[in-house]
C-alpha cells in the first residue's frame, strides 16, 4: 500500500499536466484577458509624481563653554539637548499647527490639495478646478473645506521617516503634479524652520525678560553668575534664530522636479496581471476538470 501511493501521486501529476496541455488555449485566453485588463486598469489610474529630500537637523549653539555650562549646572537647570531636535522636527512636520501655518502663508496649497484636476504633461501646466478654487486670487470658491479634510489631504501628500541610526529625516511629497510635489517640499522646509524659529524666539524673549528681572533683584554673586550664564545662553539662542536661515533643518539633498512618474508602474501592474491570470486560469481549468470527472457539472 505504501508503495502504491507514490505511483498514484505520479499519475495525478501526469494527469494534471495533461489536462493543462489539453486546455492550453483556454489558459492562454485567460492570461491574455487579465493582461489586457491590467493594462486598461493602469491607464485609468492617476499619474503620481514624487519628489524627495534628506534633511539634517541644524547644529545649534547650546550655550556650551565652561563658564556658561558651569553656571547652568549651578542653577540646577538643564538646557534642551540638540539630539531631541530630530524627533521634534519629525513631529512638527505632521503637526496641525504647521499645517495651519502652511495654509495661512500659502493659500494656493489649498487648491492643489483639494481642487486639483490634473497635470498637462505637454504644456507642463497644472490644472486646478476653477469652480472650487480661484487660482489667480488664491481664494476658495464657496464653502471652505473643513480643517480635518485639509489635514488629511496634507498627510496623504507628505511622507516622513526618521533614520535613528544617522538622525537624518527622509521627507517626500507625492502628488498628481510634479511641479507641486517639489514646491510642497520647499514650502514644508521653509515653514518648518520659520515655525521653530519663531517659537524659540518667543521662548528666548520671555526667558530674557524673566532673567533680567531676577538679575536686578539678586545680590549674591554666585546666583548672579548663574543667571548671567543663563542670559548668555538665551542671547546666543536668540542670535542664532535671527541669523540662521535653515534654523531647525537643512536639506542635504535638495527637493527636485521629478522627471518620471512614481506611479502607476504599468510594467509591474502588467506582470501582476499576467501572474494572477495564470494562477486563476490553472485553478479554473483544474476545478472544472475534476468537477466534470466527478459528474458535478
């Protein structure tokens, strides 16, 4: 009995191959059908373009130095560690506060996110739905979309990842317009730096007002030294915020105008279509054969 099973298995395999050979024409037709369907499907998919950049957290003056560092330690206060800036930048890029700032300072972004019709590759021109958005005056026509829909559209356009090994931030923008994909990255980088700059400036100004007041009230030399060190650190922070253009992040690889679409990948879709057609075709032919053999059909 044990020896007969392998023979039966061999007969079944031969029988299977024979059935497939007899129905080769049907299998070819099924594969061709799925191949044509996949090609048609790919041409109905919107063309997406992707631009990307690599960002490095800018080196900041942290008030280091022996005198200032000693004074800060004497005061029992620890300044922010610059290593946390990568995580801070990553969080800010996807924050609602930054999206609000982007929309307020770049009204045309709204039209690209929620009223974009398509990109004319021949004229290299973007087409925004004029019934929804006035591109000349950058004004939304009718009821303005909710912030939730704007925010979701933004998150669907932007992709950001942090490499924990080197601390670099990999930022990309995908859109139906290659022009806007590049432009969006430039906007995000600029607004991110301005946003972080303004927050740190406000924080430094408040800290300096408080520290100058405490300095006038203090008569102990060691406490004055500590406060002076803190004031020095805040002045450095304030100066850096005012003079450094790429305040929080700076591109190592600048955003680019994509020349080739990111998706759809028609070759890949065609390959998948052929494989799916082949697998389903084999299953269909074998099931039909065994159903007929067992007189189910």
